[in-house]
């Protein structure tokens, strides 16, 4: 549960499929245009799934469904790509090691 | 009074909203026919090149190093015929605040926004430009909203774009994230109307004039350090602003280097496709933007785009995703420079182009970009693999965008493939003259400038098109 002034993320559908631009590929046209915004919760308390209002960091008022009570980033350095080790070794070998 | 916020109603208010949000009346440059006064529009920023250099200095932007890539040049020479292999240089634009040349593009806009009394700026971008606007807004004390196309309909974000969101937030901006689709522009218009903020468009004259300092610096630094002008300058190309500004700056310095555009080949992938959004490993510097923006520059978020790359481009080449990843790894392993892959698109092209040139010639890649979690070859290739893309060593010619990424088995397999510029010139002339029956002399001269050709070329093309 989040309390007033907690920093949360909300989600909202901006355009349902029928209201979207006509010039879209089929697989996009059948999906809604969705939006995510973060801000300070205005309700006294709320849970994920509740309709809420937030005030964003620029002071905008935004409404939507509470989707994340503790928004944070999880992007990473990925898993090992062994081919990159090969490339690094190869170019050093060619320039500094003598190819033969 | 409540305004109609439907898609059609907001789009119909586009020009009115933009006029308020850029503080420029674009209609005064129109001729009423095909032509418009491009140079008049560029001059109306009111800033000279010197003014812009000084503005950028206030933001600690510019004067980045040009680094000679001696080991990468040695590698190119190992792959080239005897006597071939030009010296390769890179301008280390990643050392600008916010980590890319885009800081130059943001600075003049934000300086102008501040001067005109705007309280904040909005930028529609999923790329480095967002961070640049956020950083310059932070310095200028303006509020900043960055609007990104970030997720597919499963809610999965492109790691490169998620990292940009993080960086923008770290620099104090509000980040609004959307799913795939060009209606992002609709959301931006609503926010511009709601906030009264400045539209820090990538394509305004302020943005492009800001990049002129990059080209100008290349000429000045080269003359100072190497006593010569570069023979070739390669620009990674997407919306065309990077190339346009750089070329204009080089021209202002009187430098006649050949200007080459380079894009990652994403042939077959639709940029508005929800399914294909996460099947590409480059979110910029690719043909999906490069081709349409070159042949129809006014598709941007301002009525007339200041980015008009066909006016300046001498050659346009494409490279494959795997080749850019390879060269990014080579740059780290051979030169100790760990940079983001998208900015290395031109470097992959230059690696091949250098092999066509003599050893005593010089080729300059005019940018690098920062790297970090998400926007680094390792997470990007890892993400590709997780999305079912085949990643392997092999012959890059076999790469199919959206299906495979092929890291060259050997650096001699890296190639820059020429795009038919005449075909692109024809497209531009066709796009610009659609619906016009009686072209004026001014129109013909305009189209010649737009395509870097002459009146005879334009007249001949028009004959062929009709």
C-alpha cells in the first residue's frame, strides 16, 4: 500500500485501438496506445490497481491506474556474449600478435 | 471552457500549438509553392556561429578531443590492399555533458527558451537528445519533460531506451513513456498545450545551428593539429540533423571534406510495428529513420525541418548491426575507448571506407556516445538473443534485420554498402512536388539545392517522374 506523497508509477490508456492513427501496421493498430508516468501520490492511501492522481516532478497533475509502488530501474549489462570475447582477442591478435 | 482533446481535434490545432511552443512563425518562410526560404529560416535564430560557440561554452559543451585511432587504422590496413588504409580519427563527443553531441543540439534551444521566458521544455525523443535537453534544462533552471516511445504492448522496454529514461530522471527531468506508435506526437502536443513549455524540437533551426559548431571545430582542430583538412567526414545518420549541422559547420570553416552519411541497415523492419519494436538492436542511426527523413525531411515535429541532409550528403552507405557491434568491441579492445554502439555506426563505415583510401589520407568520424547499462553491446546482444534473434559469428552479408545479428568472422568482412543517391533524390523531388502542377523557377532552384544537384538535373528528373 502506498501513502500520500509516495513516489509511484501510474499507467493509462491514451488511445484505444479504434481511436488510433489510421496509418499503422495491423499489429500496432489492434493495440491501445499506453502511457506510464511517475509522480507523488495524492490520495491518502492506494494499492496497485486503484485509480489515482499523482503530481509529477514538473508539477503536472496526471491520472491513471497505480501500477508500481516503488518504481526503479532493472536494466543491466546483460548476459555473457562469448562472441564478444572472441572479437576482442581476434583484433588484438591481428594488430599486435601477427595473424599467422 | 473545455477543449476537444480527441486525436483529430488536437492534431488540427498542431500549427497553433507549435507556433506558441517554438516561438517561431514558420509561415513567413513559405513561398506558397514547393519552395521555402531555408537559409532565411536558419538566419532567423539570430545567433551567429560565434554566438553559439559562446552559448555552448556556458553549458560546458564543445571543444571535444579528436583522437587518432592508430590501432584501428592498423587493423584496417591489415585488411586493405598495399598502400591503402587512410588514418582514422574520431571526435570524442561522448565527453560533452550528457554524453553525446546532442548537447550541442539542445544548448541553443534551451538558451533561447530561457531567454524567451518559458518555464520549461518538452522533448519527444527516445535517444540521447532527451538527456541533452534534461542536462541543459538543469543548468538553465528550467523544468523538463522527455516523452519516449519505450515499450511494446507486452510492456517490455528497449534496454537502450530504458537507460535513457534513467539518465533523464537522474538529470531532474520528468519522463513520460509510451508504447509504440507515431501518436506520441499527439501526446506531446497535449503536454505542450497543458504546460506552455518550449518545444525543444530536434529539428528546429536552433537545434541544427547548434551542431554547426561540431563541423567547425573539426576543421579548426584538424588545421591546428595536423596542418590539413580531413579528406572525408562520416556522420551517423538518422533524422539528418547531425549530418546537416556538421556539414554546414565544415562549410562555414571553408572545409571541402567529402561528407558521407552512414546508417545501420534495418531493411524490412517497420518503425511503427509493435511486433518488430524489440527485434531491432539499434533505436537510432538506422535506415528506418535515415531514408524517410532524408527524402521527406518535413515529416518532423516542426512545420519545416532545419535538418535537410540531402543538401549536404556526397555519399550514403549502410552497415549491418553485427558490423557496428564488432567495431564497438574493437574500439574498446584496441583503443581503450568504451562507447555506445549507435554512435559507432559511422565508425564501422569509416573502417571500410578507409580501406578504399590512400594511407596518407584522413577520415574523421564526428561522434562517439556514452555507454552504460542497457546501451552497451553486451546487454543489447543479450536482449537480442532473449528476443529470439540469432547472434553468431559469420559473414555479415547473411544478416537479416529482425532475425539475425552476424558478427563478422574476420574484420575484412566489414563492408559499407552504397545507397543509390539518385534514387533518393528522385524520391525527394517526387515527395516535394506531389500535388503541384506549375512549378516556379524558385521551386526548381529550391529542389536543386535540396538534392545538391542543379536545375538541369531537377528538370530532367521531373520529366522522368511525369
